[in-house]
């Protein structure tokens, strides 16, 4: 079936859908409705899809108060972003990644909450702005799939050792560069694999053009939309607050002396040519962190394609009855819990606030030491929870190490994702059908 679709797409690539309007006298003309602008592996991107993406990009820039670049320039940039998105979604389908309706509903609910709206009010806003809700849901689903796909790749490739964390903390303590957090904007001119020196030089010239435009006073967001190959090009290339150490030594060295609104020179990395603008900086505090921790264990019966929600609930109810009648919680967990902690009797160790999902944490916090919960539902299935003991703990050192771990992971993840996206792009069959390609 896929092969048929691909052959059909190739056969009809230059064919435009037409509508013939007739009146009582004669045929009045032929009007073009849609055409194929690119083929990505076995799928096509149509002019209508591209036009919709361009309009969304223009609206996004206008909402930021940014004058959009020339539409033809924007078309090239946005078509490439649509191609890369399509390649990612195809890859996600190949590896079996999907988002179910409840996950999607939960995310849309969270988006509404972040905008201080109820779900119904959020729907009303979309309708007022003439945004098709089913299309909006699909866009959110696609974004969730791509995030999950990237996380999958990061988890496969990024490994962090305790020695790396030790070295990171030691470097921060001894470095001449401050440990402030930076909020920056960036432009990336990507260097694809297998480019020869002449092609790389052309990419450098493109970066120099972008830098020259910025020095002449052009808005950073406008130049980003026109030149940047990064996924956040339509959002002004803004990177959220991050410790400077997360940027890596080469970038940190050039960013550290900057004042807000100043630019770096062009920086070359394996990914391409970068230009950074410092937006803001702030001191990174390392506060004393004292928290209440709970030592708990649990039994989990998962809900799956093989186990319905009602069946999982019934199983957990029966296990609760056995424990109430004197069976050992630990032994029941070893025999029946569908969790990695089963081998240790369901022991989860010391749990800090935020370590577990809200439903689990809320039920756990309501228990006294030694007490066992009623069945608790979470996104993972049905639980029985027992609190063993509680303590107040100074976790400042642990938090420092956790922060270091996150910074190292983020730095490595940036490199991994850039390389991985480039590999996906290089391996894909892409044929452009726009007139200027």
C-alpha cells in the first residue's frame, strides 16, 4: 500500500488539482487549488500545508511584535522545518511511538491552566481566533510525539557518571567564569554531514550576512526567522534560563564577558555556525534545602492492553484483603507487584516531594507510618502504598549534584539531538517541487 502511494505521488507530482467553473455560455477557466511542494520519503507536503505553516509563522512573529521577513525567504525556512517535522513523525511511527487520547487531554488541560483558563474557556478562545480544534489537537499530539522521540534518543545516547558530576562541581568552584544563569537568544546555521569545504564556506558567509544584519540594527527575532536553521527560529531563537556551565567551555568563555543585548562573534561547532545574544543574566543561588522525606513501599498492578482498568482494580482489592488478614506486604509485593521495586518487597527508598506523580504523593502524604492506603489509581495503574517512616533531611548537597547532573545532561542532549536530527535529515529521501528549488 505504501509503495502504491509513493508511486502515485511521483506520478502526480506536477499535476495540480483544478476546478472548472462553467456558466451558461462556456467554460470560464481553470483555477489551481493545491499542488505538491515536496516529497518526504513516501509522503507529500502540499502547497496548502506550506501556506498554513507560513501563515502560522507570520502570525507568531507579529504577536511578538516582529516584522516578518519577505514571504519568499520565510517560505524556504518554513518548508525545511515542515520537512524535518515530517521526518521525525515518520520515525516515531516506525518505532511505534504514539500519544493516547487521555494523555492528549491531560496536556491540553495543562496548557489551558498555564493560560489561566478552564478547558471550556480555552476552547472558546480557539474558536474566537478561528483555530480549528481538531487541527489544534493534532498539532499538540505531534509536538508531544516529537518530544517523546527526542527523549528516547537522549536516553539511548546520554550517560552521565558520578565522576563527571564531581568534575563539573569542582570546575564550577574553581573556574574564573562566574556561575550565573543566562537567558540568551541564538541563531544556528547548520552544517549538514558530507559538506565539502566550499559548501561550508557558503554556510559561513550566510552566518556573516546574519551577523551583519544584526550589527546594522535589525531585530534579532527577524534575523532568526530569516536565517536560523534551529527549531525555535519562529520563536526568536530564545533559550530559557540556564547556567553558563551548561553551554560548554567554548560558548561560556565568549558569553561570560557580555552585557545584556550584546552579541557574540560567529562561533563554529560540529553542528554549524552560531550567533548568540545575551538577553539577561542573574546570580545562580545555591540555597540550603531542607525537606520532608517519606520512606515508602508499594504494590502496583498495571493497566494495559491485557489487563483492563476494572480487572487491575479488582486484583489490588484482593491483595489488600490478604494484607489486612495478616499477609506480609513485602512478600505480596515480591509475588504480585508489576514494578522494578518488586524484588525488594516494593521498597521505594526515601521519596522527596515531586518524585512521584501527584495522585501517589497525595495518598502517601495522608498516611501515618505503618499505615496502608486504600487502592490508589495513577497513570501507571493501581497501587497499595505503605509508609514505613518519615524524616526531615538537608538535601543541599544532593540538590547541587542533581543540578550538576541536569546541566551535564542538557549539554550532552543538545549535541545528541542536533546530530541525530541531522542524521535523520541526511538519510531521508527529500525532493523539492517548489519553483525556486
